[in-house]
């Protein structure tokens, strides 16, 4: 069964939170794509296309574009992204060049590395319990620059 997935500016605006220590307003955009075969039988290739329709179990490739539209450097940038509804985070897939990646299991109230995320009974939280991902950029984001953060999730 296929489902229509709508990713709108409204979703991006409220699902992603970007902040810097200075009064710099960053822009973020969430892009969802799926992998599609594009080659021949002899030479198979793949490409990423917009995730317009999803099937259960399909992997969605998410990219968070973080843009600094201001004329000043943005220091200590942190971007938090809600893991979209009806998806489960794929372990080890969150990445961002020059970024520390942390996760939340409490709706984005607190963040930690996977080995430090504990459930009430003291056991390590499984990736399917993750609600948010946070990237902390190690370097300032230059004026007009865009940084990319990525992760994968499986459509439930």
C-alpha cells in the first residue's frame, strides 16, 4: 500500500529548530527523498528522487539544509530535527560534516549520545525510541553558507 507524503514549508518551519549563540536567524529546510533504480540490467545505477509516495518498509533519505542568510558568521550553531511521524530512525545514519550528533527520547527536551540515552529501567534506549536528532556544528557557519545534515528513516 502506498501513502502520499506531503512535506511543506509549514512542516519544515515547525519540525526544525536552528539557533546560534548570537542574534543570527538561520533558515532550515527538510528534504525527503527515496532511492530509485535508474540503470539498465547490465549497469544498475540509483538516484534520489522526491519522496512523493512511500511504501511500508521503504527507506527515506532526509537532508536538513541549514543556511545562514545574514552578513555575519553564526557561531555555536545547533539544529534539532523531529524524526518524522510514521518513521523509525536507522541507527548510525545521522551525519553532518564537522558536527556532533546527539539524540532525544523525550520529545527534544534533553539530548545525549546513543550510549548515554537510558530508559526508565536503566537500559539503553533503542533507536526506534528516538524522537529528535540534534547537530551541533563545530565551526562557525559563514555568511550566505549552507551546511547539510543527513539521516535515514524507515517508513512504518
